[in-house]
C-alpha cells in the first residue's frame, strides 16, 4: 500500500428495527460508497440497538481509533430516540437546548401552523459544544461533536445532511478500481493471484467468487491509488487467464 | 422486558468489498431475520475488513459477550481469505489440515476430474478443535469453534450452512411483532407513545418515521414475547390515533 494515508471512518447504524430483520438498512451502503469516492477509507461498520449503554460504548470504542465517525438513527422525537443523550454521555457533556436548533424548529412549525410541542422540542436538545448539521427537509438538525457526525436515520434526511458535511471534511486519494470477471473457480487462479499480489504492493487484489446456476466464477477486483500499478497488475492477470 | 432471557448473537461480516461500497451485503439481513424467528436476539452486527488483526480483535471483543457469533466471508482459497487463520489466532490454537475436510474435498474434486491443488487444500485448514459445518454446494466446509460459527460469504452457501446449524443450537422465545401504520408525524403521538411504553414493560415499542413524497408518517412496531400485552398496547395506541 502507498505511504500517504487516507482518512479513516467508522459508520455506526443505530436501530432495533435493523437488527430484528424488519428493516433493510440502505444508509450503510450509501455512506460506504460516497466516502470511498472521496478517498475516505471505511474500516468498520457497526449496527447496534437503540440502547444508551451500547451507543456510549460503541462511540467511545471507535472515536479515537478512526478519523471520522458517522452515526445514523435515533435523533427523532420519540421515547426510543436515544442517540443525542447517549452521545452527550459518551463525551461527558451536558445535553442542552440548542438555541439555533430551537429557532429553526419554531420557525418551521409556525409556518405549518402547528405547535412546538415537547416532543418536537426534544429534537433541539443537543450535546454542549456541538455544531449543527442542517436538515433541509424536516428541519430537526443533526450535529457534529469533535469527529463524530450524528445524522438522522430516514435515508432522504441522512443524505441531505451528509451532502452538507462531505465537502467540509478532509478527503483522501480515491482508489481506482478495476474488475476482471472470470468464469472459472477462483481456486484455479489462486496461486497466480497470490504471486501477482506480492508483486504489486500498491494494489489491493480482491477475489470475490460467485455462483451462477451453481457454476463458479470470480470477480477479481484491483484497487489502488496508483493507476499505472493497476494497469500492470491487470495485464498480468489477463496473461494468466489467457493461458488457462 | 420479560425475565426469561433469549440467547444473544453477534454477526460479523468480513469483506473489503462491502466496506468499499462495491458489494451490497445480503447475508446480514438474512441472518437477522432468521435468528429473530428462532428467538435469538441479534444485539450487534459488525462489518470488518479481510484483515488478520481486525478479525482477531473483533472476534475476541465479542465472543465472551454474546451466546453466539456468526461470521461470513473469507474462507475461500485465495490470498485475501484470512478468516480461518485469524480465528485460529483469536483462540490461540493451531490451524491444522482437517482430515474430514480434506477427504470431502478429495472426493469432490476427483468427481469433477480436477486436481486438489494447493489453493483448494487451503480450504481444509481449520482451527484445531473445530467442528465442520457442511457445505452441500461447493463442499469446502465452514466450521464451529466454541460459540463461533464461521460460514462462507457466498449467500447460497452461507444459507445452506446456516440451515444446518440453526436447528442444532438453543432457541429462545420469538417475539411477536405488530405494526401500526399512521399517516401523521411521530411528534404528534410521541407523548402518548412514551406513556404507553411505560405502561407495558413487556412490550418494546419502536417508532419508525418515514417520508412519502415529503409527507411524514410513522410505523409503530410493537414487539414482545407476550401476545396479550401486545394486544392491549395496540388497543391503547389505536385509541390515541382515533382521538387525533
């Protein structure tokens, strides 16, 4: 691997409904793809419950290990939305009524001619020292505290928040990726892939087998920041394939 | 929550290609759903890289915390398949050529009139003290060591292995779940949901908001082992809704 290091990230998906298998989470995949495009390497994803202790532990286990932490879910108005409170506890700061957040909500609900009830007000309680992440859709803000970005769980809102964040943080060098599809079992080319991997230390060669109507095939994926190395490694792999 | 405790589980998805956003993992959702049906509570999912240190750390951080650990991915024949080696290191046991596993592979490849080359043989190297998890499709076995079940990443094979496992392990009491869809913002019913949640301690009430054409709605999901409690809680919630 090349010596210049990309920023690293961990994604934390918060939600009982995902762990029970009721809901298919799509935020994780979106974030992995978009961060990858910006050269930010996602090293780990964790999916956890709406549980104060688990949120605190997970955030504290990861936030010093990675450059960025992105969380989704649990910042709404109901009893099971525990993320803001848990993040405050993780950072040992108070959960305070954020003036700016409350202003935004007041304006929004008065434009809808609806009251700012207690449940809605709850969404303006944010850990002290946070910066707001604006929500152009339903207005209740997410927040950033240090390197932790706390976003909504509803995909449309999460995406809107993320698009505001992504160009304000440090990017890395995106990896170029090249896929070579081969309709043979990977066990036939494993030895050559091993040799080629050792030859190109700036290229990460992944071998992703699949079954199609029970016939084995493999996608060989080359990933690197170095275009030239990918080209050469791909050439070597094609030589192997044509000699089969 | 009821006092009888269900077995707990953690799912570990291993694969660079998922973290880079190239591949959408479907194993996680399948496992969450199937375990839930059997009353095994998935408390956490982790998605990590094909990296020896990360696999060791993740397995050792979780295996004493949950009743069952299920891993998928990284047990194939290529250089980037590092799971078996890492699990052996996590348990501080040797990675040995498993006699039964090698027999199965020999038979399979001789039936295909193909050699059992070194890459294929690699798939029979399994941590000492493991029990094999049979693979009816491509024959290379997964394995169980203590409470850790190590399965393939290819969904068809993972499912076949899992179906062999699931009826041999301890089940819990599956939670019954009931969904009430309401076309109002959750902030309108948040106060009542809070009250009803406090009233029914055997029911987990989840509030899952959504946007449809920018209009807010919410799925209220009630989950419990106790059918009667769900019925009563649902009735209370319906009363609230009809009074809106």
